C-alpha cells in the first residue's frame, strides 16, 4: 500500500481498542471517503463491521490486531487514496514488519505500559521487555509524522530518544501532570495535550487552544474516570497529528457527539427499572480492574454496593493471576469469578499455537478465585459467564452498581447482561 493512505497505529497495554474506536468514529465526521478500523473484535469500514475476531482466528490463526495491515485490502483499486484513513490497534505481536502487516504509518500512539502479559512468552519477562516490543510501532512512523506519547508514564517516555533517531518525527506529549514529566531538553518544539480548568487544551509554542470541556464527553463519566480522560487526550492528539499538527475545525464538538457502542465492551452503561446500573467493560489487568471498581463506587448510591463479575485470560502466569486477585479483591463489595474456558460456552483447545500455557476448564478461575477469596470472603466462583451474571442479577438491588467484565464474544456477553437484568443501554 502506498503512503498516500493515512494510517494511525495505536499501541500500549490498556485503552487501545477504545482509543482506536473513538478516533475512527470522529474521523468519519470529517471529509474522508473511507475510514478503516481494525481492533481486537474485527475490522470495520465507515463503522460497518466487515469481519469478527472469530473470522480472523479461523482464517489466519491470529487476533485482528496482529498484522492489522492485512485489512488494507479494503482500499485496493480505489483512486481517492488521500481520502482514505486506517486506524489500527496493534498488539504485542506487531513488533516486526510481518507482525504489523504494513511498513510505515503517519501517526503512532503509545498509551501506557502495565504489567499485563509479563511471563506470557519467553521474551516478555518485565515491563522493559514490553516496551522493547511495543516501541517498534514508534520506530515505523514516517518522516514528518507524529508520535503521541504519554508523558505521565515513565516506560513510554523511555522511547523518546528513539522518536527522531532516523527521521524527523514530531512528538505530541499527553498527560495530566506534564510539569512532573521527564521531558527531553528540546521539548520546546513539541506539542502538548493536557487538562486545564476542566478543558482539554492543545499547547504549542505557548499558544493554548481549548478543544472540549471534558465533562461533555459522556464516556469519561463527567471527567472523573481518569483512564477515559487519558483516552480522550490520546484521541485528540492522534487526530491533530493526522492533520499535520493542527487542530481541525469542530474537533471538540465532534468528539462530544461520539458515543461508545452498545456492543463495544468498553464502559457501556446499562440500567434496569429496579435501579441497578451495570457497566460492561473489557478490563483485564490489575490497574484497570481497580480503576473501574473505584469508578463504580463513585456512581453508586450512598447505601449501594459494587458487584464485580470478573474473569482473567488463561495465558497469564499463576503469579500474575494471584497478584491481580489479591489486589482487586477489596475494591469490590462482592465478587463473582467466572472463566473464559468453561467447558460449555467455550471448550478448551488442545492444539494451541504456543504451548507455554494450556487451556483447561475452570483452571484460571480457580487460581483467580483462590486469591480473591483470601482477601474478600464475599466472593463466589461460578464458571459459566451467563450463570455468573444471572446470579448477580438476582441479588443486586436499587442503587447498586455491577461491573461485568465481558468475554471475547462481546455481543454474547452484553446479551447475557440485558436478559438477566432486563436492562437497557443508558444514554446519559
């Protein structure tokens, strides 16, 4: 594919899918003929789903966010190349050219580094190893392109010296505490996205441009949910980079109009006539689970409880699963642990691409539950997701908030939630 097709690549541990989805939705409101989105759930053109996670695994044996460039065929044969843009989530497997599936991109976004995935392969034994794998996305930015870096994350900032090693790449630093960030000496040439007086502002050469009041972005929960605020900063920075460092007209208005989809599995809010609110989310590591539990405590009623319907992936070390369980247990008033590999909705596979981990019905949930229950006696293990959700639906009361961590089949997970709770999507 020629470089006329604009490309944005998003990497990091947490928030990739949300950030990519929001960028794609906002860009559809501008003058592009085709907006391709590739995320962990599949690929989309102008918001229309073209394939699923299952399609990708069945055809290539890969999740969509590994070698996302294979979906650039959606632009083949089209003459209006400069009117096309691809927004691609990139997983750990994108640390080589073959892993990306394309050569270069115009904007690279590096969100954060958490400990998730440590020990998941022989090459990933520390956060530094994760940085080493993910910084490849930054190294493949075109000359005169833009690198969006989270200045509040020291691991992300460790790649600053790599940004302009071989070509001219402009940094855009995002963060809530930029004064404390370890910025390079020549940062005066960089742009910044931060929060001031409740507004997301773009700063370049001492000129401040207000973009949007963060409380107007409903998926930030009136600006109190910090992970979503960081996502908002990254979205704005990525789009500004795509527009050559300029803030496009009405960016704030169009961002405020954007909503996360009902089946996105990202901070989707539901409620029922009994006064129970449910948040469906894909949080799958320690920090994110803690953050979303604390969000739930902020929005529950004074006498309400916070329920967690939680699961972890099988391809994690027992040490990481145990540490996660012990850390998040006390954040919830009541925890139900379920398993992705339950022997009913999802059967274990024997022939895995990598043999470092095995799939075994209930194995991960047992390790996770043992850790959770050691710190929180108000916890149960129900292996099947649908039964776990149904259990909480029977006991949750008015004013309670339920955090339900979706499985890979997000549509199925959301259907379970809607049916068990008799719930509808909350649009506020």
